């Protein structure tokens, strides 16, 4: 074992593959106590096995001996990539293959055949023999398999030292100015060269790449499509992988475009593959941004279509009523005054409904634009909140308002009409979505500054309705969203009120949210920041 260790860790002499093979074979024999052995390497052009090292056998055995795939144990190992054992070759037809030095019975009885693998590629096979049948126990076979894999790596390194850079990739093609990364692989898919652009792309020096398996140097080549493309390139067919993504050194993601170009003439055997790597991360980012913008444009188009349909639907009903009752007023002047007054009242009510709908749509369109201006006045919010009791009386006879607030709140700069609009929307929703009626609670408090939150006035309106499902609590503030659609269909409204309210509150610098109410129902809470000293606002007279 020490002998093999020394052979595996000593520097390999340049261009001395023969000495390397002899040292590896000697180490293998000593490790498993074999009497003889041989190393066969796969001929890339012929596809068969060629005897390249021999120990413990007559010199005649080394004269041009070759094995075809599936011939004997070694040929089967080349095809299957698995170790094979013959306890007694005299009784095992698989193990019999004639060699020039075998004139009579085989001079060996036990034979262990091991693949030389680099990754998934079998580059050759090792034969270990003994004159005693059953000489290789399971422990010896396990040690031999481990050492065979190590030997394969050492053989690859020695062969790479002997392989000159392909003529297709001379110095000008590998210059520092080359924007594309280039990697050359031999027929065994080992890296033979890498240009500076690729080294920069992967963040590794060239000496860390050369000699490594392709999949270790560029893991993206291990994906199914890339592996198929590599196999096709080794058969002489170029391939292009388009855009593939992999993690980058900064913890993000980079997009790479890979092209695989065979090296050599397929008729005489492909010597390797050139992998051209182009970093297309910026292009992929721009394409993703373009797709996002396109998606937003499609969504905007859909929203516009929805607005048109909604406005058409919502305006049609009150407009029909207005026209109908207006015609009655014109066509029936002789009707009783009471009936004409009733018709006129309905005309006014439906016209107000239409005006409110148009106002909500206009407000939604203006939010965030220069045309949306808050007219702030510094005042106490308490009187405005207390006035909600009278507003509720005009909306419903089954609901009552319970106040939980101090007699006076700190002065606050706010747009009175807009905050009235917010409170009106919240109160109307509580009535509409809780038709059975009950006590609506209104709470208001002054809150001190907290991490991430300023000094503020917080207002909460709690009802006993069905509440808002957890998955809808963010989306309910989007235009045309009304929570549970099945329930919303039974309740009049446009789905714009909460979206407009959110815009108004956020224009003041505040926030709005909805939570569950203990015992059932929903709690809509919004807060407005207390203006810092020196803010220029109007003062209430």
C-alpha cells in the first residue's frame, strides 16, 4: 500500500507515461498480493483495448496484444464499467482469451478485472491474476477497486502533460482580449486548456482547471441536455445549448450561452471538444425586464377593459333609473304631487350614486399623479370621528357606533375631505358586509414613535361581519377586489373604495391594514403621522 501511495503522490515525470503505468501496476499488485497483472487503455480511434503495461508475465504477452469490447473479462469491463471476478479461469468461458504466450493451459487461475474510470468514462481496464483459484477475497477486491479509480486519475494527468494544445486554439484565439470563454476538452472529457476570459468567468486560475473533469470545471455541463450535447460533439456533431443558468460567485445567478464544437475529423476520430462560453446575464436580465414590462402592459390593458366593463355595468343601472323617472316627470305632469316628488327624489339619489362612482374612478386615476393634491389643515381629528355617529344613522337603523377614544387628540395635519372619504368608505363597508347589524366599534389613539414607525394617530373600525380571509388581506386594497367574490356578488359596490382609501392614507404618509376581530369580524386600522414641527400647513380658524 505504501508503494502505491508513493507512486500516486510523487510528481509525474513529464512525457513519461510508461514509467507511470509501471509504477501504478506494481503498486496494485503489491496491494492485493497478485502474482501478475496488466493495464489496458482504450484506443480512442479504434475503440478497443490496448495492452500498455505488464508485470509478472512473460515479455511475449506485451507484443501488440489487443482486446475488442466484450472480449473476455476485460472486454466486458470496458462495456459495462463494472468489476468482474473469475475464481477459476479454467472453468469460466468469459475469462478465456488467447494471448501469444499461451500455448497450453492458461498460466493463471484467479483473475480480477477492474475498470479504469474517470467520472462516467471508462478509459481502460486493469487485470490482476494469481495461479491459485479464489485468490482474491472481498477485502482485496475492495482495495483494488479503490486503487484502480485513483490510478485512472493519475493516468489522465500523465496523458494530459503529453497532450499539446489543439491547433484550433492557438495563442491569438486565447488572448486576454477575447470576450468569450473557451474551454478545450480531450476525448476523455478532461480540460486541456482554458482562456483568460473563462478563468475570469469562473473565478479560477488556469492551473486549477487543466486536468480536471469537464463536469467539475463547469458543472453546468452535467445537466442532461449538456451531457447529450457533449456526447454528440464527441461523435462530430456541433451543438448549441442556448441559455443556461447557474449560481455565480457573488451568490446570485449568471446566465451562460454554451456552444460545443468538435475538434478533429469525425471520419478519423474526434480528438476533443471546444466549449465556447458566453456570459449573457445582462441580456437575460434585459429580456426578463422586457417580459415583466410586457406583462404589466397586458395587465394594464386587462384592468382598462375591466374598468370599461365595470363603469358600463355600474353606470347603466342608475342611469336607466334616472332616465326612467325623468321621463315620468316629463310625460305625466298630471300625476299627484307626492308621486312626482318621489320620482324626483329617486332621480337625485341615482344621480348621486353615479357621481360617487365617477368620483371614485377619478380619484383612483389621480392617486400618485401631480393632479392629486392634499389640502392639509392642522386640526383635531376627534370632532370628525364623533360626527360618524350621525352618518351611520343615515346609513342603517340596525347598526350603532361605540366610541373608544379620548376627548381630544393631538393636533394633526390632514386633508379633511379626503379623510372623511376614507372613514365613509370603511363605515359603508361595515354596514354592507354586516347586514344583520350590531355594534361597530371605533377606536382612536395617539401612538408614540416606535422602531420603523413615527408618532401617529391610529384609528380602527371593528365590525362583526364575515371578516376577510388571510389570503385576501393584502389584495383587498387592490382596485376591483372585494374579498370573497361569492359574497361580494350579493352586495352592491365597485371594489374601488378600499383602493382609493389606501391611496389617500398613503398620500398622507400613513398606512392601512385589516385584521381579524376577536370573536369574529374584521378590524380596519389606519394611521396618520403627526406632522413634525415647522411643517407648512393651513391652520383651522
